[in-house]
C-alpha cells in the first residue's frame, strides 16, 4: 500500500483535531483535540521515515510523545485549577479579558 | 553745503523722538521744542535756497549720499538725498507752512493735555514729508510716503476716544495702502526694467524701453497718487479725515501731504511724457475729481468738509495740469504752492471760527460772525478771494494758467478739459461764496452747545491769528510774485521741462470766460444764501444735493461692496478654516479611532475565536505561499 | 505483498545496521556552557524547593538564579571573545545547535534581560506586607482556590511561590536554545521547554487570580494549538527533505544535495510539502512573535499575567522567537525567498497597522503595551524581510533595545498601585506627573522610546530596520511603517497627556517606593534606552559583527 | 581641530536647562535668574559666532566633524553659513526676552506638592528648546539635523500643554482640555511631518550612502551622484512636507492658531519666532541644496500655496475674535511671504526671505509679548473685552502700535525691507505672483489696525479703567526689540552683508541666476564712462 495514504490520514486527523479545537467548548476536550493533532504529526513522521528509509522520523515521534506528556501535565494543572475556581471547564466562560 | 540736506530731515525727526519718548516731564515745553525744530528746518531750507539761487540753473541739483540702505545682489537702495528746484519748492512750502501751523497749534491745542504728543506727531510728519520730497530714489520716497501716511493716521486719530476719529484714521491709512500697492508695483516694474529705481538713471533711460512698460509704470504711479491725493476713486478718506484737529487738516490734508501725488507725477515727468495713454488717464482722473470735489463741496454744511471737498477739487486741477505734460507741470506746482497758502489759511480760519463757537462745525449754526472775529474774517476773506481766482490774487494766476493749458491740450480733449476746468472754476466760486455767506454774513443762527450755553464768539489769540495773517499775505501776493517775469516758470523749467501750449482761443478770452463763470457762481450763491435767511436745519434739498451730501454715494458703494463683502468673505473663510481644513485633520483622527473601536470588537475574549483567527491565518498563509509559487 | 516485502526490507535493513555502527555523539560542553549552566541551576532550584527550609528559600533561589544567569552571560561573553561569534562559529552537538554570532548575541540579550526581569520577580516591597511578612507579586499558593480558606491559610502562613525562579530558569534555558537550534527537532523541543514554564508562570498572580488563571488557560491552549501547527510543519519539511537538519534541508531546497536516492527524488519534486511545511512552521513562530493574525492571545495574556512575568515574556520571548525566525528564514529557506518574502510583507504590514490602530482605543496600560508590542513585532518583521546582513544587524539591535524598554516600562507599571493592587486602568494614571514627577518622567521616556522619538533607543532601532528594509527595496513597507508609527505615536502621547496635563484624581493611585531591585531594573532600562539613543555606534557594530549565520 | 565654538554655543543652554531643572522647588526665583543668566551667556556666544564668521570666507565656517554612527554613515558635523549665523543670533537674542517676559507665567498657583516644580520645568524646557534649535541651525549632517528637528517637539509639547495661558475664557477644566488638545495637535502634526521626512531621510541614505550635506551637494554638482528624477522628487516631497508643516504652509497650518492661542505669550513667541524658523531655514538649506531640480519642479505649486497662505492667513486673521489667534494667522500670512521668497529663486527673494525670518521673529515677539502683557492685565484674550486702553496705558498702547506697524511692515521698520525684497524678488521672475502677493500689504494693514482700533481706541471700557501701564520689567523687554526693529529697518546692511554670500551659494546650488533687467542701466553707464 502506498505510504502516501498514511499522510492523507495524518492530514485528515490533523484537520479533525484542528476543527475540534475550534468547535468544542470543554477545555479538556479542546486539549484532547490538540493531542490528536500531535498524534497526526507523529503518524506523518513515521510515514515519512518509512518513505525515506531513515529513522529520524521515528525518533522524533518518541520525542513528541514525551512533549505531549509534559503538555498534559502542565495543561491539566492549569485547567483543573481553573475548574476549581469556576466550577466549569468551558473555555467560553473564561472571558473576563476582552476588547 | 549739501551736507545740510540731511539736517532738514533730522531736525524735525529729532523733535519727534524727543517729544514722543520724553514722557510727561516735557509737557511744559514740548510745544516750544516742536515749533523750534520745525523752524530750524525752515531756516536750513532758506539757507539752502539762498545758496541755490547763487548757482547757475545747471548745477542747482545737490545730492547727498549717506549710506547704502539695502544692499542685496543686484538690488541697491541708497539712503541718499537729492535737492533740486522742485524739491526746494516743496521744502520751503512744507517747512514754512509747517512752522506756521506749529505756531498756530500752540494756541489751538492749549487745553489738550496731550499737546506734547500732538507736536511730536507734527514733527514726525514734517520729517517724513521732507524725506518724501528729498529722496533721490523711489524706494526712499516710498519710505517718506508711508511715513506721512503714518503721521496722518496718528493725527487724524489724535482724539482716539472718539470712535469716529479712530475709524477715520484707519480708513485713511487703508485707502492709502491701496494706493501704495501702485507705488510698490511701479518700483518693482522699474527694477525689472532698469535694474534700478533711482530717479536719475531711471528717468534718463526711459527712452530705452517700450511705451507699454512706461504706461504700466505711469498708471501704477497714478494709483499711488490717487491714494495720497484723494483723487477719484480713492478720495473717500479725505472727508472723514476732517475728524482730526483743524491744524492737521490745514497742514496735512490741505497744504502738503495731499499734494504728494502731484509731486510724484511731476517728478516722474519723463515717464509720463513717454506714455501718452497714462497721461490721458491722469487728466481724466483730475477732471473727474475736480468736479466731484466741487459738487460735494457745494452741499456740505460742515465747514471743514466743505473745505475738504474744495481741496479735493483743487488737487484735481493740479493732477489735470500734471497730466497735460510739459505744458502743465509748472502750473501744477505753481497752483500747488498758492493753494498751499490760501487753503491752509482757510482751514486755520475755520479752526479759529470753531475755536470761537465751542467747536461747532455746522455752518448753518454760524452767521454774522464778521463783527465778532474781524481778523479771522479778513484773512478768511482774502483766502476766499484767492481761491475763487479773484483777479490779482494768487489763485487767479495759477488757476488761469491751468485752464489755458487745458485748452492748449488741443483737439476735443482740449475743449472738454478746458470746459471742465471752467465749470470747476464756476462751482468753486459758488461753494466758497456759500461758505463765506453762511459763516460771516446774515443773521446769527447760533445754537446752544451740548452744555446748553450759547457760544460767545471771540477773536482767537495772537499765536493763532499771526499765522493766519501771514498765510493771507501769501495767498494775496504769491501768485503775482511768481507770475511777474515768469519767475516760477524759469525756476522750475530746468527740472520739469516746459513747452508753451497755444490754446485755440486767446489767453484773454480764457480769462474773460473765467471771470464770467466766476460772477455767475457768486451770483447764484448770493441768490440762494445771501438774500433770504438760511434755515438752521438743512432742507431736504434736491436729488443732487442729497447725493452730494452723501459724497455722491461713493462711500456707500464702498461700504456695501468692499466692507460688507469683505466681512462675508472673512466670515466664510474662518468657517472654512475651522470646519474644512481643520475638519479634515480631525476627521482623519476620528476615523482612525472609529476603526480602532471596530477592530477591538474582534478581541472578544473567547479563546476559541482566537483559535479561529489563527486557523484562518494559517490557511491564508498556506494559500498565499502556494499562490506565490503558482504565479 | 508489497507491504510484506517492504516490511521485510525494513527488517533486513535493520539487521544489516548493527548497533555499534551508530556513532557515539560528541557534545562540546564548553560551547554549550550558557545553556547548560542555566539548566543546571534550574534543576538545582527544584532541589532547593525540595530541601531548603521555606524561610531561606527565597534568598537562596534569588541568589542561585542571578548567579546562574550572570555566569551564563559571562560564558556567552567568553565564547564571543573566543571568536565563536565570527571566525570559529560552527555547529555543535552533532548538528543540533549552532554556536555563531546571532545565537550568542541573542543569548546574551536574553540573559541580560532575564537578569533585570528576575529583579522584578524578587521585588517584595510593593505589596503591603501580609501578616508581617513581605510578599512578592506571586500567589501564596497557586494550587489553592482563590478566596478559599486554604488560600487565606497560605497567606497567613506567609507562603510565597518561590518556584517561579526555577520555572523562569527552565524557560530561559529553552529561550537560549531556541534561536541557536539548528535542526527542527531541537527547535520544537526548545519551543516547548520555554513555553510550558511560561504557561505556569502566567497563572501565578497574587492579585486578580481569576484573570491570571484565565490568561494561563488561553495562553496554554492557543500555545499548544500553535505548536501543533509547528510540529506538523516540521513533519512535512522532514517529509520533503528526509532530514530535519537545517543544513540538509537548505541543500535540498537549493537542489545542491549530494546523493539523491529515489525516495528523496520523489518528495523533492513535491513542492507542496515544502511550501505548506514552511508556512506551518512560520505560523508557529509568528504566534510566539505575536504577529497578526496570530496575535490575539497577546493582549489577554499580557493583561492577566503577573506584571513582572509580562515584562519578562514580552522581552525575552520576542527575542528568542525572532532569533529562531531569522535562522529559519536565513539558513533553511533562503532558497525560498521569493515565496515567503511577499507573504511576510503582508504579515508585517498588517501587524504594524493593526497593532497601532487597535491600541488607539485601549484603556488599560498593560493591554496598551501589549498592542504596542504587536506593532513593534511588525517593525521588526520589516527588518527580517530585508534578507541582508544589515537586516540581521538591525533586527538584533532592535531586539536588544526593545527588550530593555519593555521590561523597564512594565517595571514602572508595577509601581503604580491602589487598594486593588496595580492600578492599570489608564484613567487612574491621570495627573501622575503632578503627584510623582520622577516616575511619570521615567515612564514618559519609555513611551517616547516606544514611539521612536530621536535620542531614544526606539528611534535608532526603527531607523535601523527601516533603513535595512529600504535598502532591500521595500520602500513601500517603510512608508507604511512610518505612517503606522505616526498612528502609534498618538496613543503614547495620550498617556503622557494623561500623566502630565490632566488634574490628579482625588482617589488616585499611589506610587509605591520600590526596593533597590526594581530600581535597578528601571534604572538599567532608562540607561540603555538613552545610551542606545545617543551613542548607538558600539552596539550597532556588535550587532553587525554578529550578523552572519553559520550553516 | 580648534575650539568647538558651535558645540559650546548649543551646549551652554542645554547645561543651563539641566541646572535650572535641578534647582529645589523653594528656590523658584533662583531658577529664573539662572535661566536668564544662561540665555545671556548663549547670546554672548552667538555674538562671538557672528564675529568669528567671515562673510567673504568659505561657505560653511567654524566647522566641526566627529564620527558618530558609522553604521548609518552619520557624522557629527556642524558648520554655519550666513543664514545660519543670523538665525542663531535671532534665537539667542529672543530667548532672554522670552524668559524675562514669562517671568511670572509659571509660578505655581498653590504649592500643594513640593515635588512638582513647574517654574523650574518651564525655564528648563525653554533653554532645552533653545539648545535644540541652535544645533539644528548648525547641523550640516542631514541625520543630525533630523534628530534635533524631531526631538525639539517634545519640550515644545510640554511647554504648550503644561503651561497654558491663564487668561482663558472658560473654566479651568475646559481650559485644560483645550490646552492638551492644542499640544497634542502640535505634536501629532509635526510628528507626522517628521516621520514622512524620516522615510525620505532613509531614502536619501539608500541613494547617497551618507548624510553629509556638503559631500552630497558636491557629489551632485560633480555628477558622481545621480538620482533618478522620480526619486529626487519623492525625497524632496518627503523633506518639504515636514518643513511645510513646521513653517507652517497652508493647508497644514491649523495647528498653529491652537498652539499659539492656548500657550502663554512667551511660548507662543518661542513657537512662531524661533521653532518655526527651523522649517523655513531647512527649506533653504536642505530642500534647495539637496534637491535643486525637484525644487524647481515643485516651485509652481509651492508658490500658489504660499500665495494662498498670504491672502488666506490675512483674511482669516481679520475675522478672529481672539488676539493671540489673530497674531497666529498673521504669522501664517508672513510665513507665506518667506516661502514665496525662498522659492522665487532670485537673490533678492532669498535674501529677503532670510531677513524676513529674523524680522518676523522680532516683530512678532514685540507684538505678541505686548499682547501678552495686555492679556495678563485684563485676564481675557477676546478683542471685544478691550477698548480705550490707549487712554489708561499709553505706553502699552504705543508699543503695541509699533509692534503692529512692524507687522504690517511699515517702511522704517525692519520687516519692510525683507517684505519688499521678497516682493521684488518674486516679481522679477513671476510678475503676476508678485502683484497678487502685494495685495497682502493692504490686508496686513487691515487686521493690524482693526486690532489696534478695537482694543486701544474708543471710549474706555469699565474693566480696563484701572489697568496699570507697562512695568519696568516689561518695558525692558519691549524697548530693545523696538530699538532693533527700527535699527534694522534703517540699517539692514549688518545682516545683508552676512546673508548675501550664503544666498549666492544657494543660488548656485539650484543653478539659477537672477533675471536680467530689460535695460541694463549699469552697462549703459559703463559705456558712457568709456
């Protein structure tokens, strides 16, 4: 099977994630969409790595996972503290600052 | 000897500086200082005159170059004086009459607490006027020209607390400024044509340039003359100028300053000789003004305004004569001098009358004053005879010469001009007789003044009568003195040039005709004001009378067209400046603010809409990049 | 079938490549010293948090941080003196990190800016002492809910979040790597390393914690979003060139690559990968820079974050991000100049104008400065677009000048306080010039520098970038930049009017007397602003010598 | 390099500014005297400059040149030509009067805050402006000039906005808003102009590679530096726009009436008599020097704008109800004359324009300062609130009249010389323009005399009945100005001798020669002599 198809899948996932970020309210879901995008990237990396026959892409994928984990740690910490003060995880409620 | 010339100007100038900067401590002696320095100037003038008589006609021109006034590449204006016969005539007239009027003012302004400043202004005027006639180039002449304008402004508005006086002063200055445009443009034309504007080189090389240029210069000079000499269409200021103290009217608005226009034209004789069209216009202006002033003079009940009208008319004669070219120049100046004597005398007389009548100026409220102020009556009477041209007195000779010259112009022009001058002579006789009758004859028509008390007419003090006497003598004999052996002609001829015009009719006929119109004028006046009593309140009068009272509506015209129009213009410009020119700027600022306010709304605080803008931005970015490659 | 063979070939390939063929990496520790020192200090900081008793933590942390930054700066100076900025510039750490002029110059700038910024972190005299204990501008206990009993308890106990110092150190470490990163992976890692601590720092305000947390959330979500774009871009570029090393990608872009295997040949043919990838990476960097239309986080985050952090972010992040942007455009994508220049033109123009225009109607000092920073991003982009040595020089200079003005300005903002903490609403600043002329005058100096009035560093910088842009033929850009800085001048002037020409309000804010720490920050800010305005030659030369990238 | 006289001349007031600002709040009077002292020292130095300057010597003298910002091709280059010398003289001369006239203008109404030191600030700012103006007259490096051309806006801005006229009509609050509006308007107008110039300055660098006026002029003359026509025109427009705003030229003038109206009389003098001159000066030195061809190209439009300024300014002045705004519009009219003279491109016109800068400075200073004394007495700027002042305060009225007469350029007072030179110079090349401009002299008489009549003459108004005449300090301020007006009116040689050579250089920059008279009388006399 043509590895290019993996790229199409990656692009699709990436777009889904991106749109998800735009349309969902819940901070956690939003954040999961971002994770989805990151994973789409990973898929792309691996696919390319396969095409070029070198291992860089696969290594990068591991790095990405680590980074994503770190992001989860920081992100959840922030979101949770916000949730605890507002009792709501909706990002649209967090709009004190505008204009 | 020529080093004295500067002193002529310096003496009165010094007086002005001392008196105006001296402060109150000079109040006691101010008038003496002023008079003395005017007299000094006159003395120097006489000395120079004596010296000049000692020379031959060729080297009678003295020059004194003090320093270079404005040295710029290609543009040299010298602070230099030139004293020739023409200037000398004026020097004597100005400093002489000037001194007399200083003396007169000592008495006349006695009760005015600002007398010191009055004398300061008078001295300033004398200095400026002398500078005007002594300058050796047009720019320096311009200096004096504006200087006398300033002095006139200050003196007309001397009683500033009277709004009418302040307005009159402003008007005089502004109208003169209009004339000054002419003078400055004339100077610029000379500069571009000859590269200089000193009398000698310019007048020497008029032959080298086109007649068109000369005509342009001539007309511009005429415009200037009209402003200063109150000729139509710039005459409107002279009547109002009578708001000033009477000595001022006598010195500035009768004897000297208003004749500066004549001086300018005669001085520029060479230019006008080269520009017949300009000359024609000059004669026309003179003729029109001559009649204009005469007619106005007939209707005025204010004695000074009547005299002002007369002044206008007489200067009309001079301008007309100057416009006639070489046949007229000399007589223009001659009439100017004699006029200086009798008109100054008449004004001083009027001043003396007002002095006795609690400053009443309405002649209808005079009457029968000859018994009460004999000296005034006598001197005024002689002046009267002189101006109407009673045979033997100065006016007779000078005016007769002008009338002859007018006829001598030849052709229909000649007949028209001659006729006008004759007619003018008749009207002059009429209105002057009217003044005479209303003031000194008939029954008393005195009215109580503001204070409610009847005036007690009395003769004026010596300091006032003396100058009147001297001027009266001048008005009687000057003409004859000049005329015997054509002294004046020989005197001026080297400067102005002269050619004898031969009128279509003999000189005797002209004189006879003059006599006839003279008698007619007097007769009419007598029938109107001598025989039957004069109403204190002016009757409505004929259409012409009413028109003449209002200066033939010329002022109203100015008011409606210039003043009102100007006010509208300024108002609309102020509006434009505020709402359009400034509005654009403020509008721009406002629109930026509005735009900012609208763009702010995008920042709506929702993280997801921010994400949208990022997402959209990315898409656009990618699209653009691909597009760049595509094109 | 095909999959099978490919899988098999993969397996055999792996088998033919024994482990010992993988070369052991060589790391030039000396040349990476600045970064390593900072990272080490950060790790130490964590240990300090763990083991040093609470009383002395603050002092230890401050000392540790400042010492680390100072010695790191010393290391940078040493390297530069050692010629690594010019002659000996090369690529270290197995091609991961470049040690060259721009890198060292920017690292030096970041470190200096960080030092003065850290002073404002450590400021403890502004807020009224709570329960007899001096407090800084960070939450007593970030974990506790605002207004809750636990928070009150924490305040009462006089807790302070000394973690900010190690966090800041981590962030700084990331920033030091970011402009030096020489392959895309390092770029991404560095980005995350300095972003994540910043997200946290934003949430730590002592006052108005709701806004602070909100700022953190927004910053975090959008930041993660943008880094996803960046990452995908990296993926595509990798796919295009088969490598993430700047040098290799550049070669591939130029078509000067040595051995082309069929896979590479096929991907090389596909410019879409390259262009889209490049555009996505741009997105990620432009987000950090705060360029329109990726700017929208800036005002909210700047406003919500604790002011010292805001100053730190506004200065250091910009420097790092622009450094990375420069390297990417000048080292990786010069071959693509004709594609990205027009786009960047547009971005620069929009950024300058939008930043200036929107700022006109702002009513909050911090938001105002946020928009002004956006406008300035636009100006710097004008220099970036020049694609010439002068362009690099001007950008380096501008970044140095700008960061000190910014930190100084925000430091002044921390001084103006009323009962509710910092009085950031402009109306409260009315008549400040009457009440405390000195503070107002200092702030005016910073504002004039922002406005680019001559004799301040702002003017020199603006002149430098516009000059570079004009020399590269971007005259239109200069004119637009000039116009937008005229608009920008308007709102800086408005603040000055407010401070000096309007009567002081009765219930106006007071100006707290800061400790020597903040005073130093502000003093340094003013000094640098005027020095770079009056006698910029030395620094221009420095930037000039540092303006060549190693490849 | 010998003693850096020019640097010192500019530095002394700067130092003075710093010291004055440092005077403690209580010692207000000390600050005033200190400021006056330094301004007088500057005057002495300016006189020294004039003495050391040799009209028949090089074009730029007392030059200094030090490296400054090599990366921008910028050097610290100073040098004065005749025009610079007289304008430095004017500046140094006027500042002491400005300080003396504003002696009490900045006294704090109530000393509520000891930290707030308006008086010190006021005089320090004035000295600062002086320093910057002087150095921009000295700069022969475009960048150096630009720096101070822009920087001087800031102190001016604070002077306008911070120290308003206390004799305002409405409430204190309203006055404050008016004031800051005027200040902001002043700053933004000039800043926009300056920024557009910045673009042109950068453009110039791209074209020329350095900023040295002399080098560029030399290069252009030698033809080694060629600009395309369009480039030159664009750069010219960039420069000219800034100078036209500063000058100000219609329709970029509307900031001036606000600025002069709202600020105190001395500051108004500072604006119109000193700072604005930098604009017209720069037109002569930079626009004509750097872009001769473009200058000639733009001349028709500029002449028309100048004409509009002359007539329009005068007419709008007539319609003003506020004394200071009237003077402001009169100044706009006069700047029209200056610009006319510069772009007539004749030696008379340019010498006239240069003299005009000086004379307008003196005449406006005299008129404006006396007006300031008048306003401070009655506490109102409205003409309608006055009347009959001449009766109660003759000296004040007299000086006011002289100031007015100078404004309408009466012969015998300095402005006449310059105005006539400008007119002649313009007429020589563009007769129609010259004639139209000449009508300006009537309008000038109109607004001046109307102002004098409404305020000084007529029956004495109740409010002015108790108005005191000029005090000694005020007389000491006005008298020297009047003396100068008269002196330069009858003996302008002192200035023309210095200015003429510089004008010749400018003429040669623009490769223009005066139109020859139709009949060359001089030549004719020469033949006559043979």
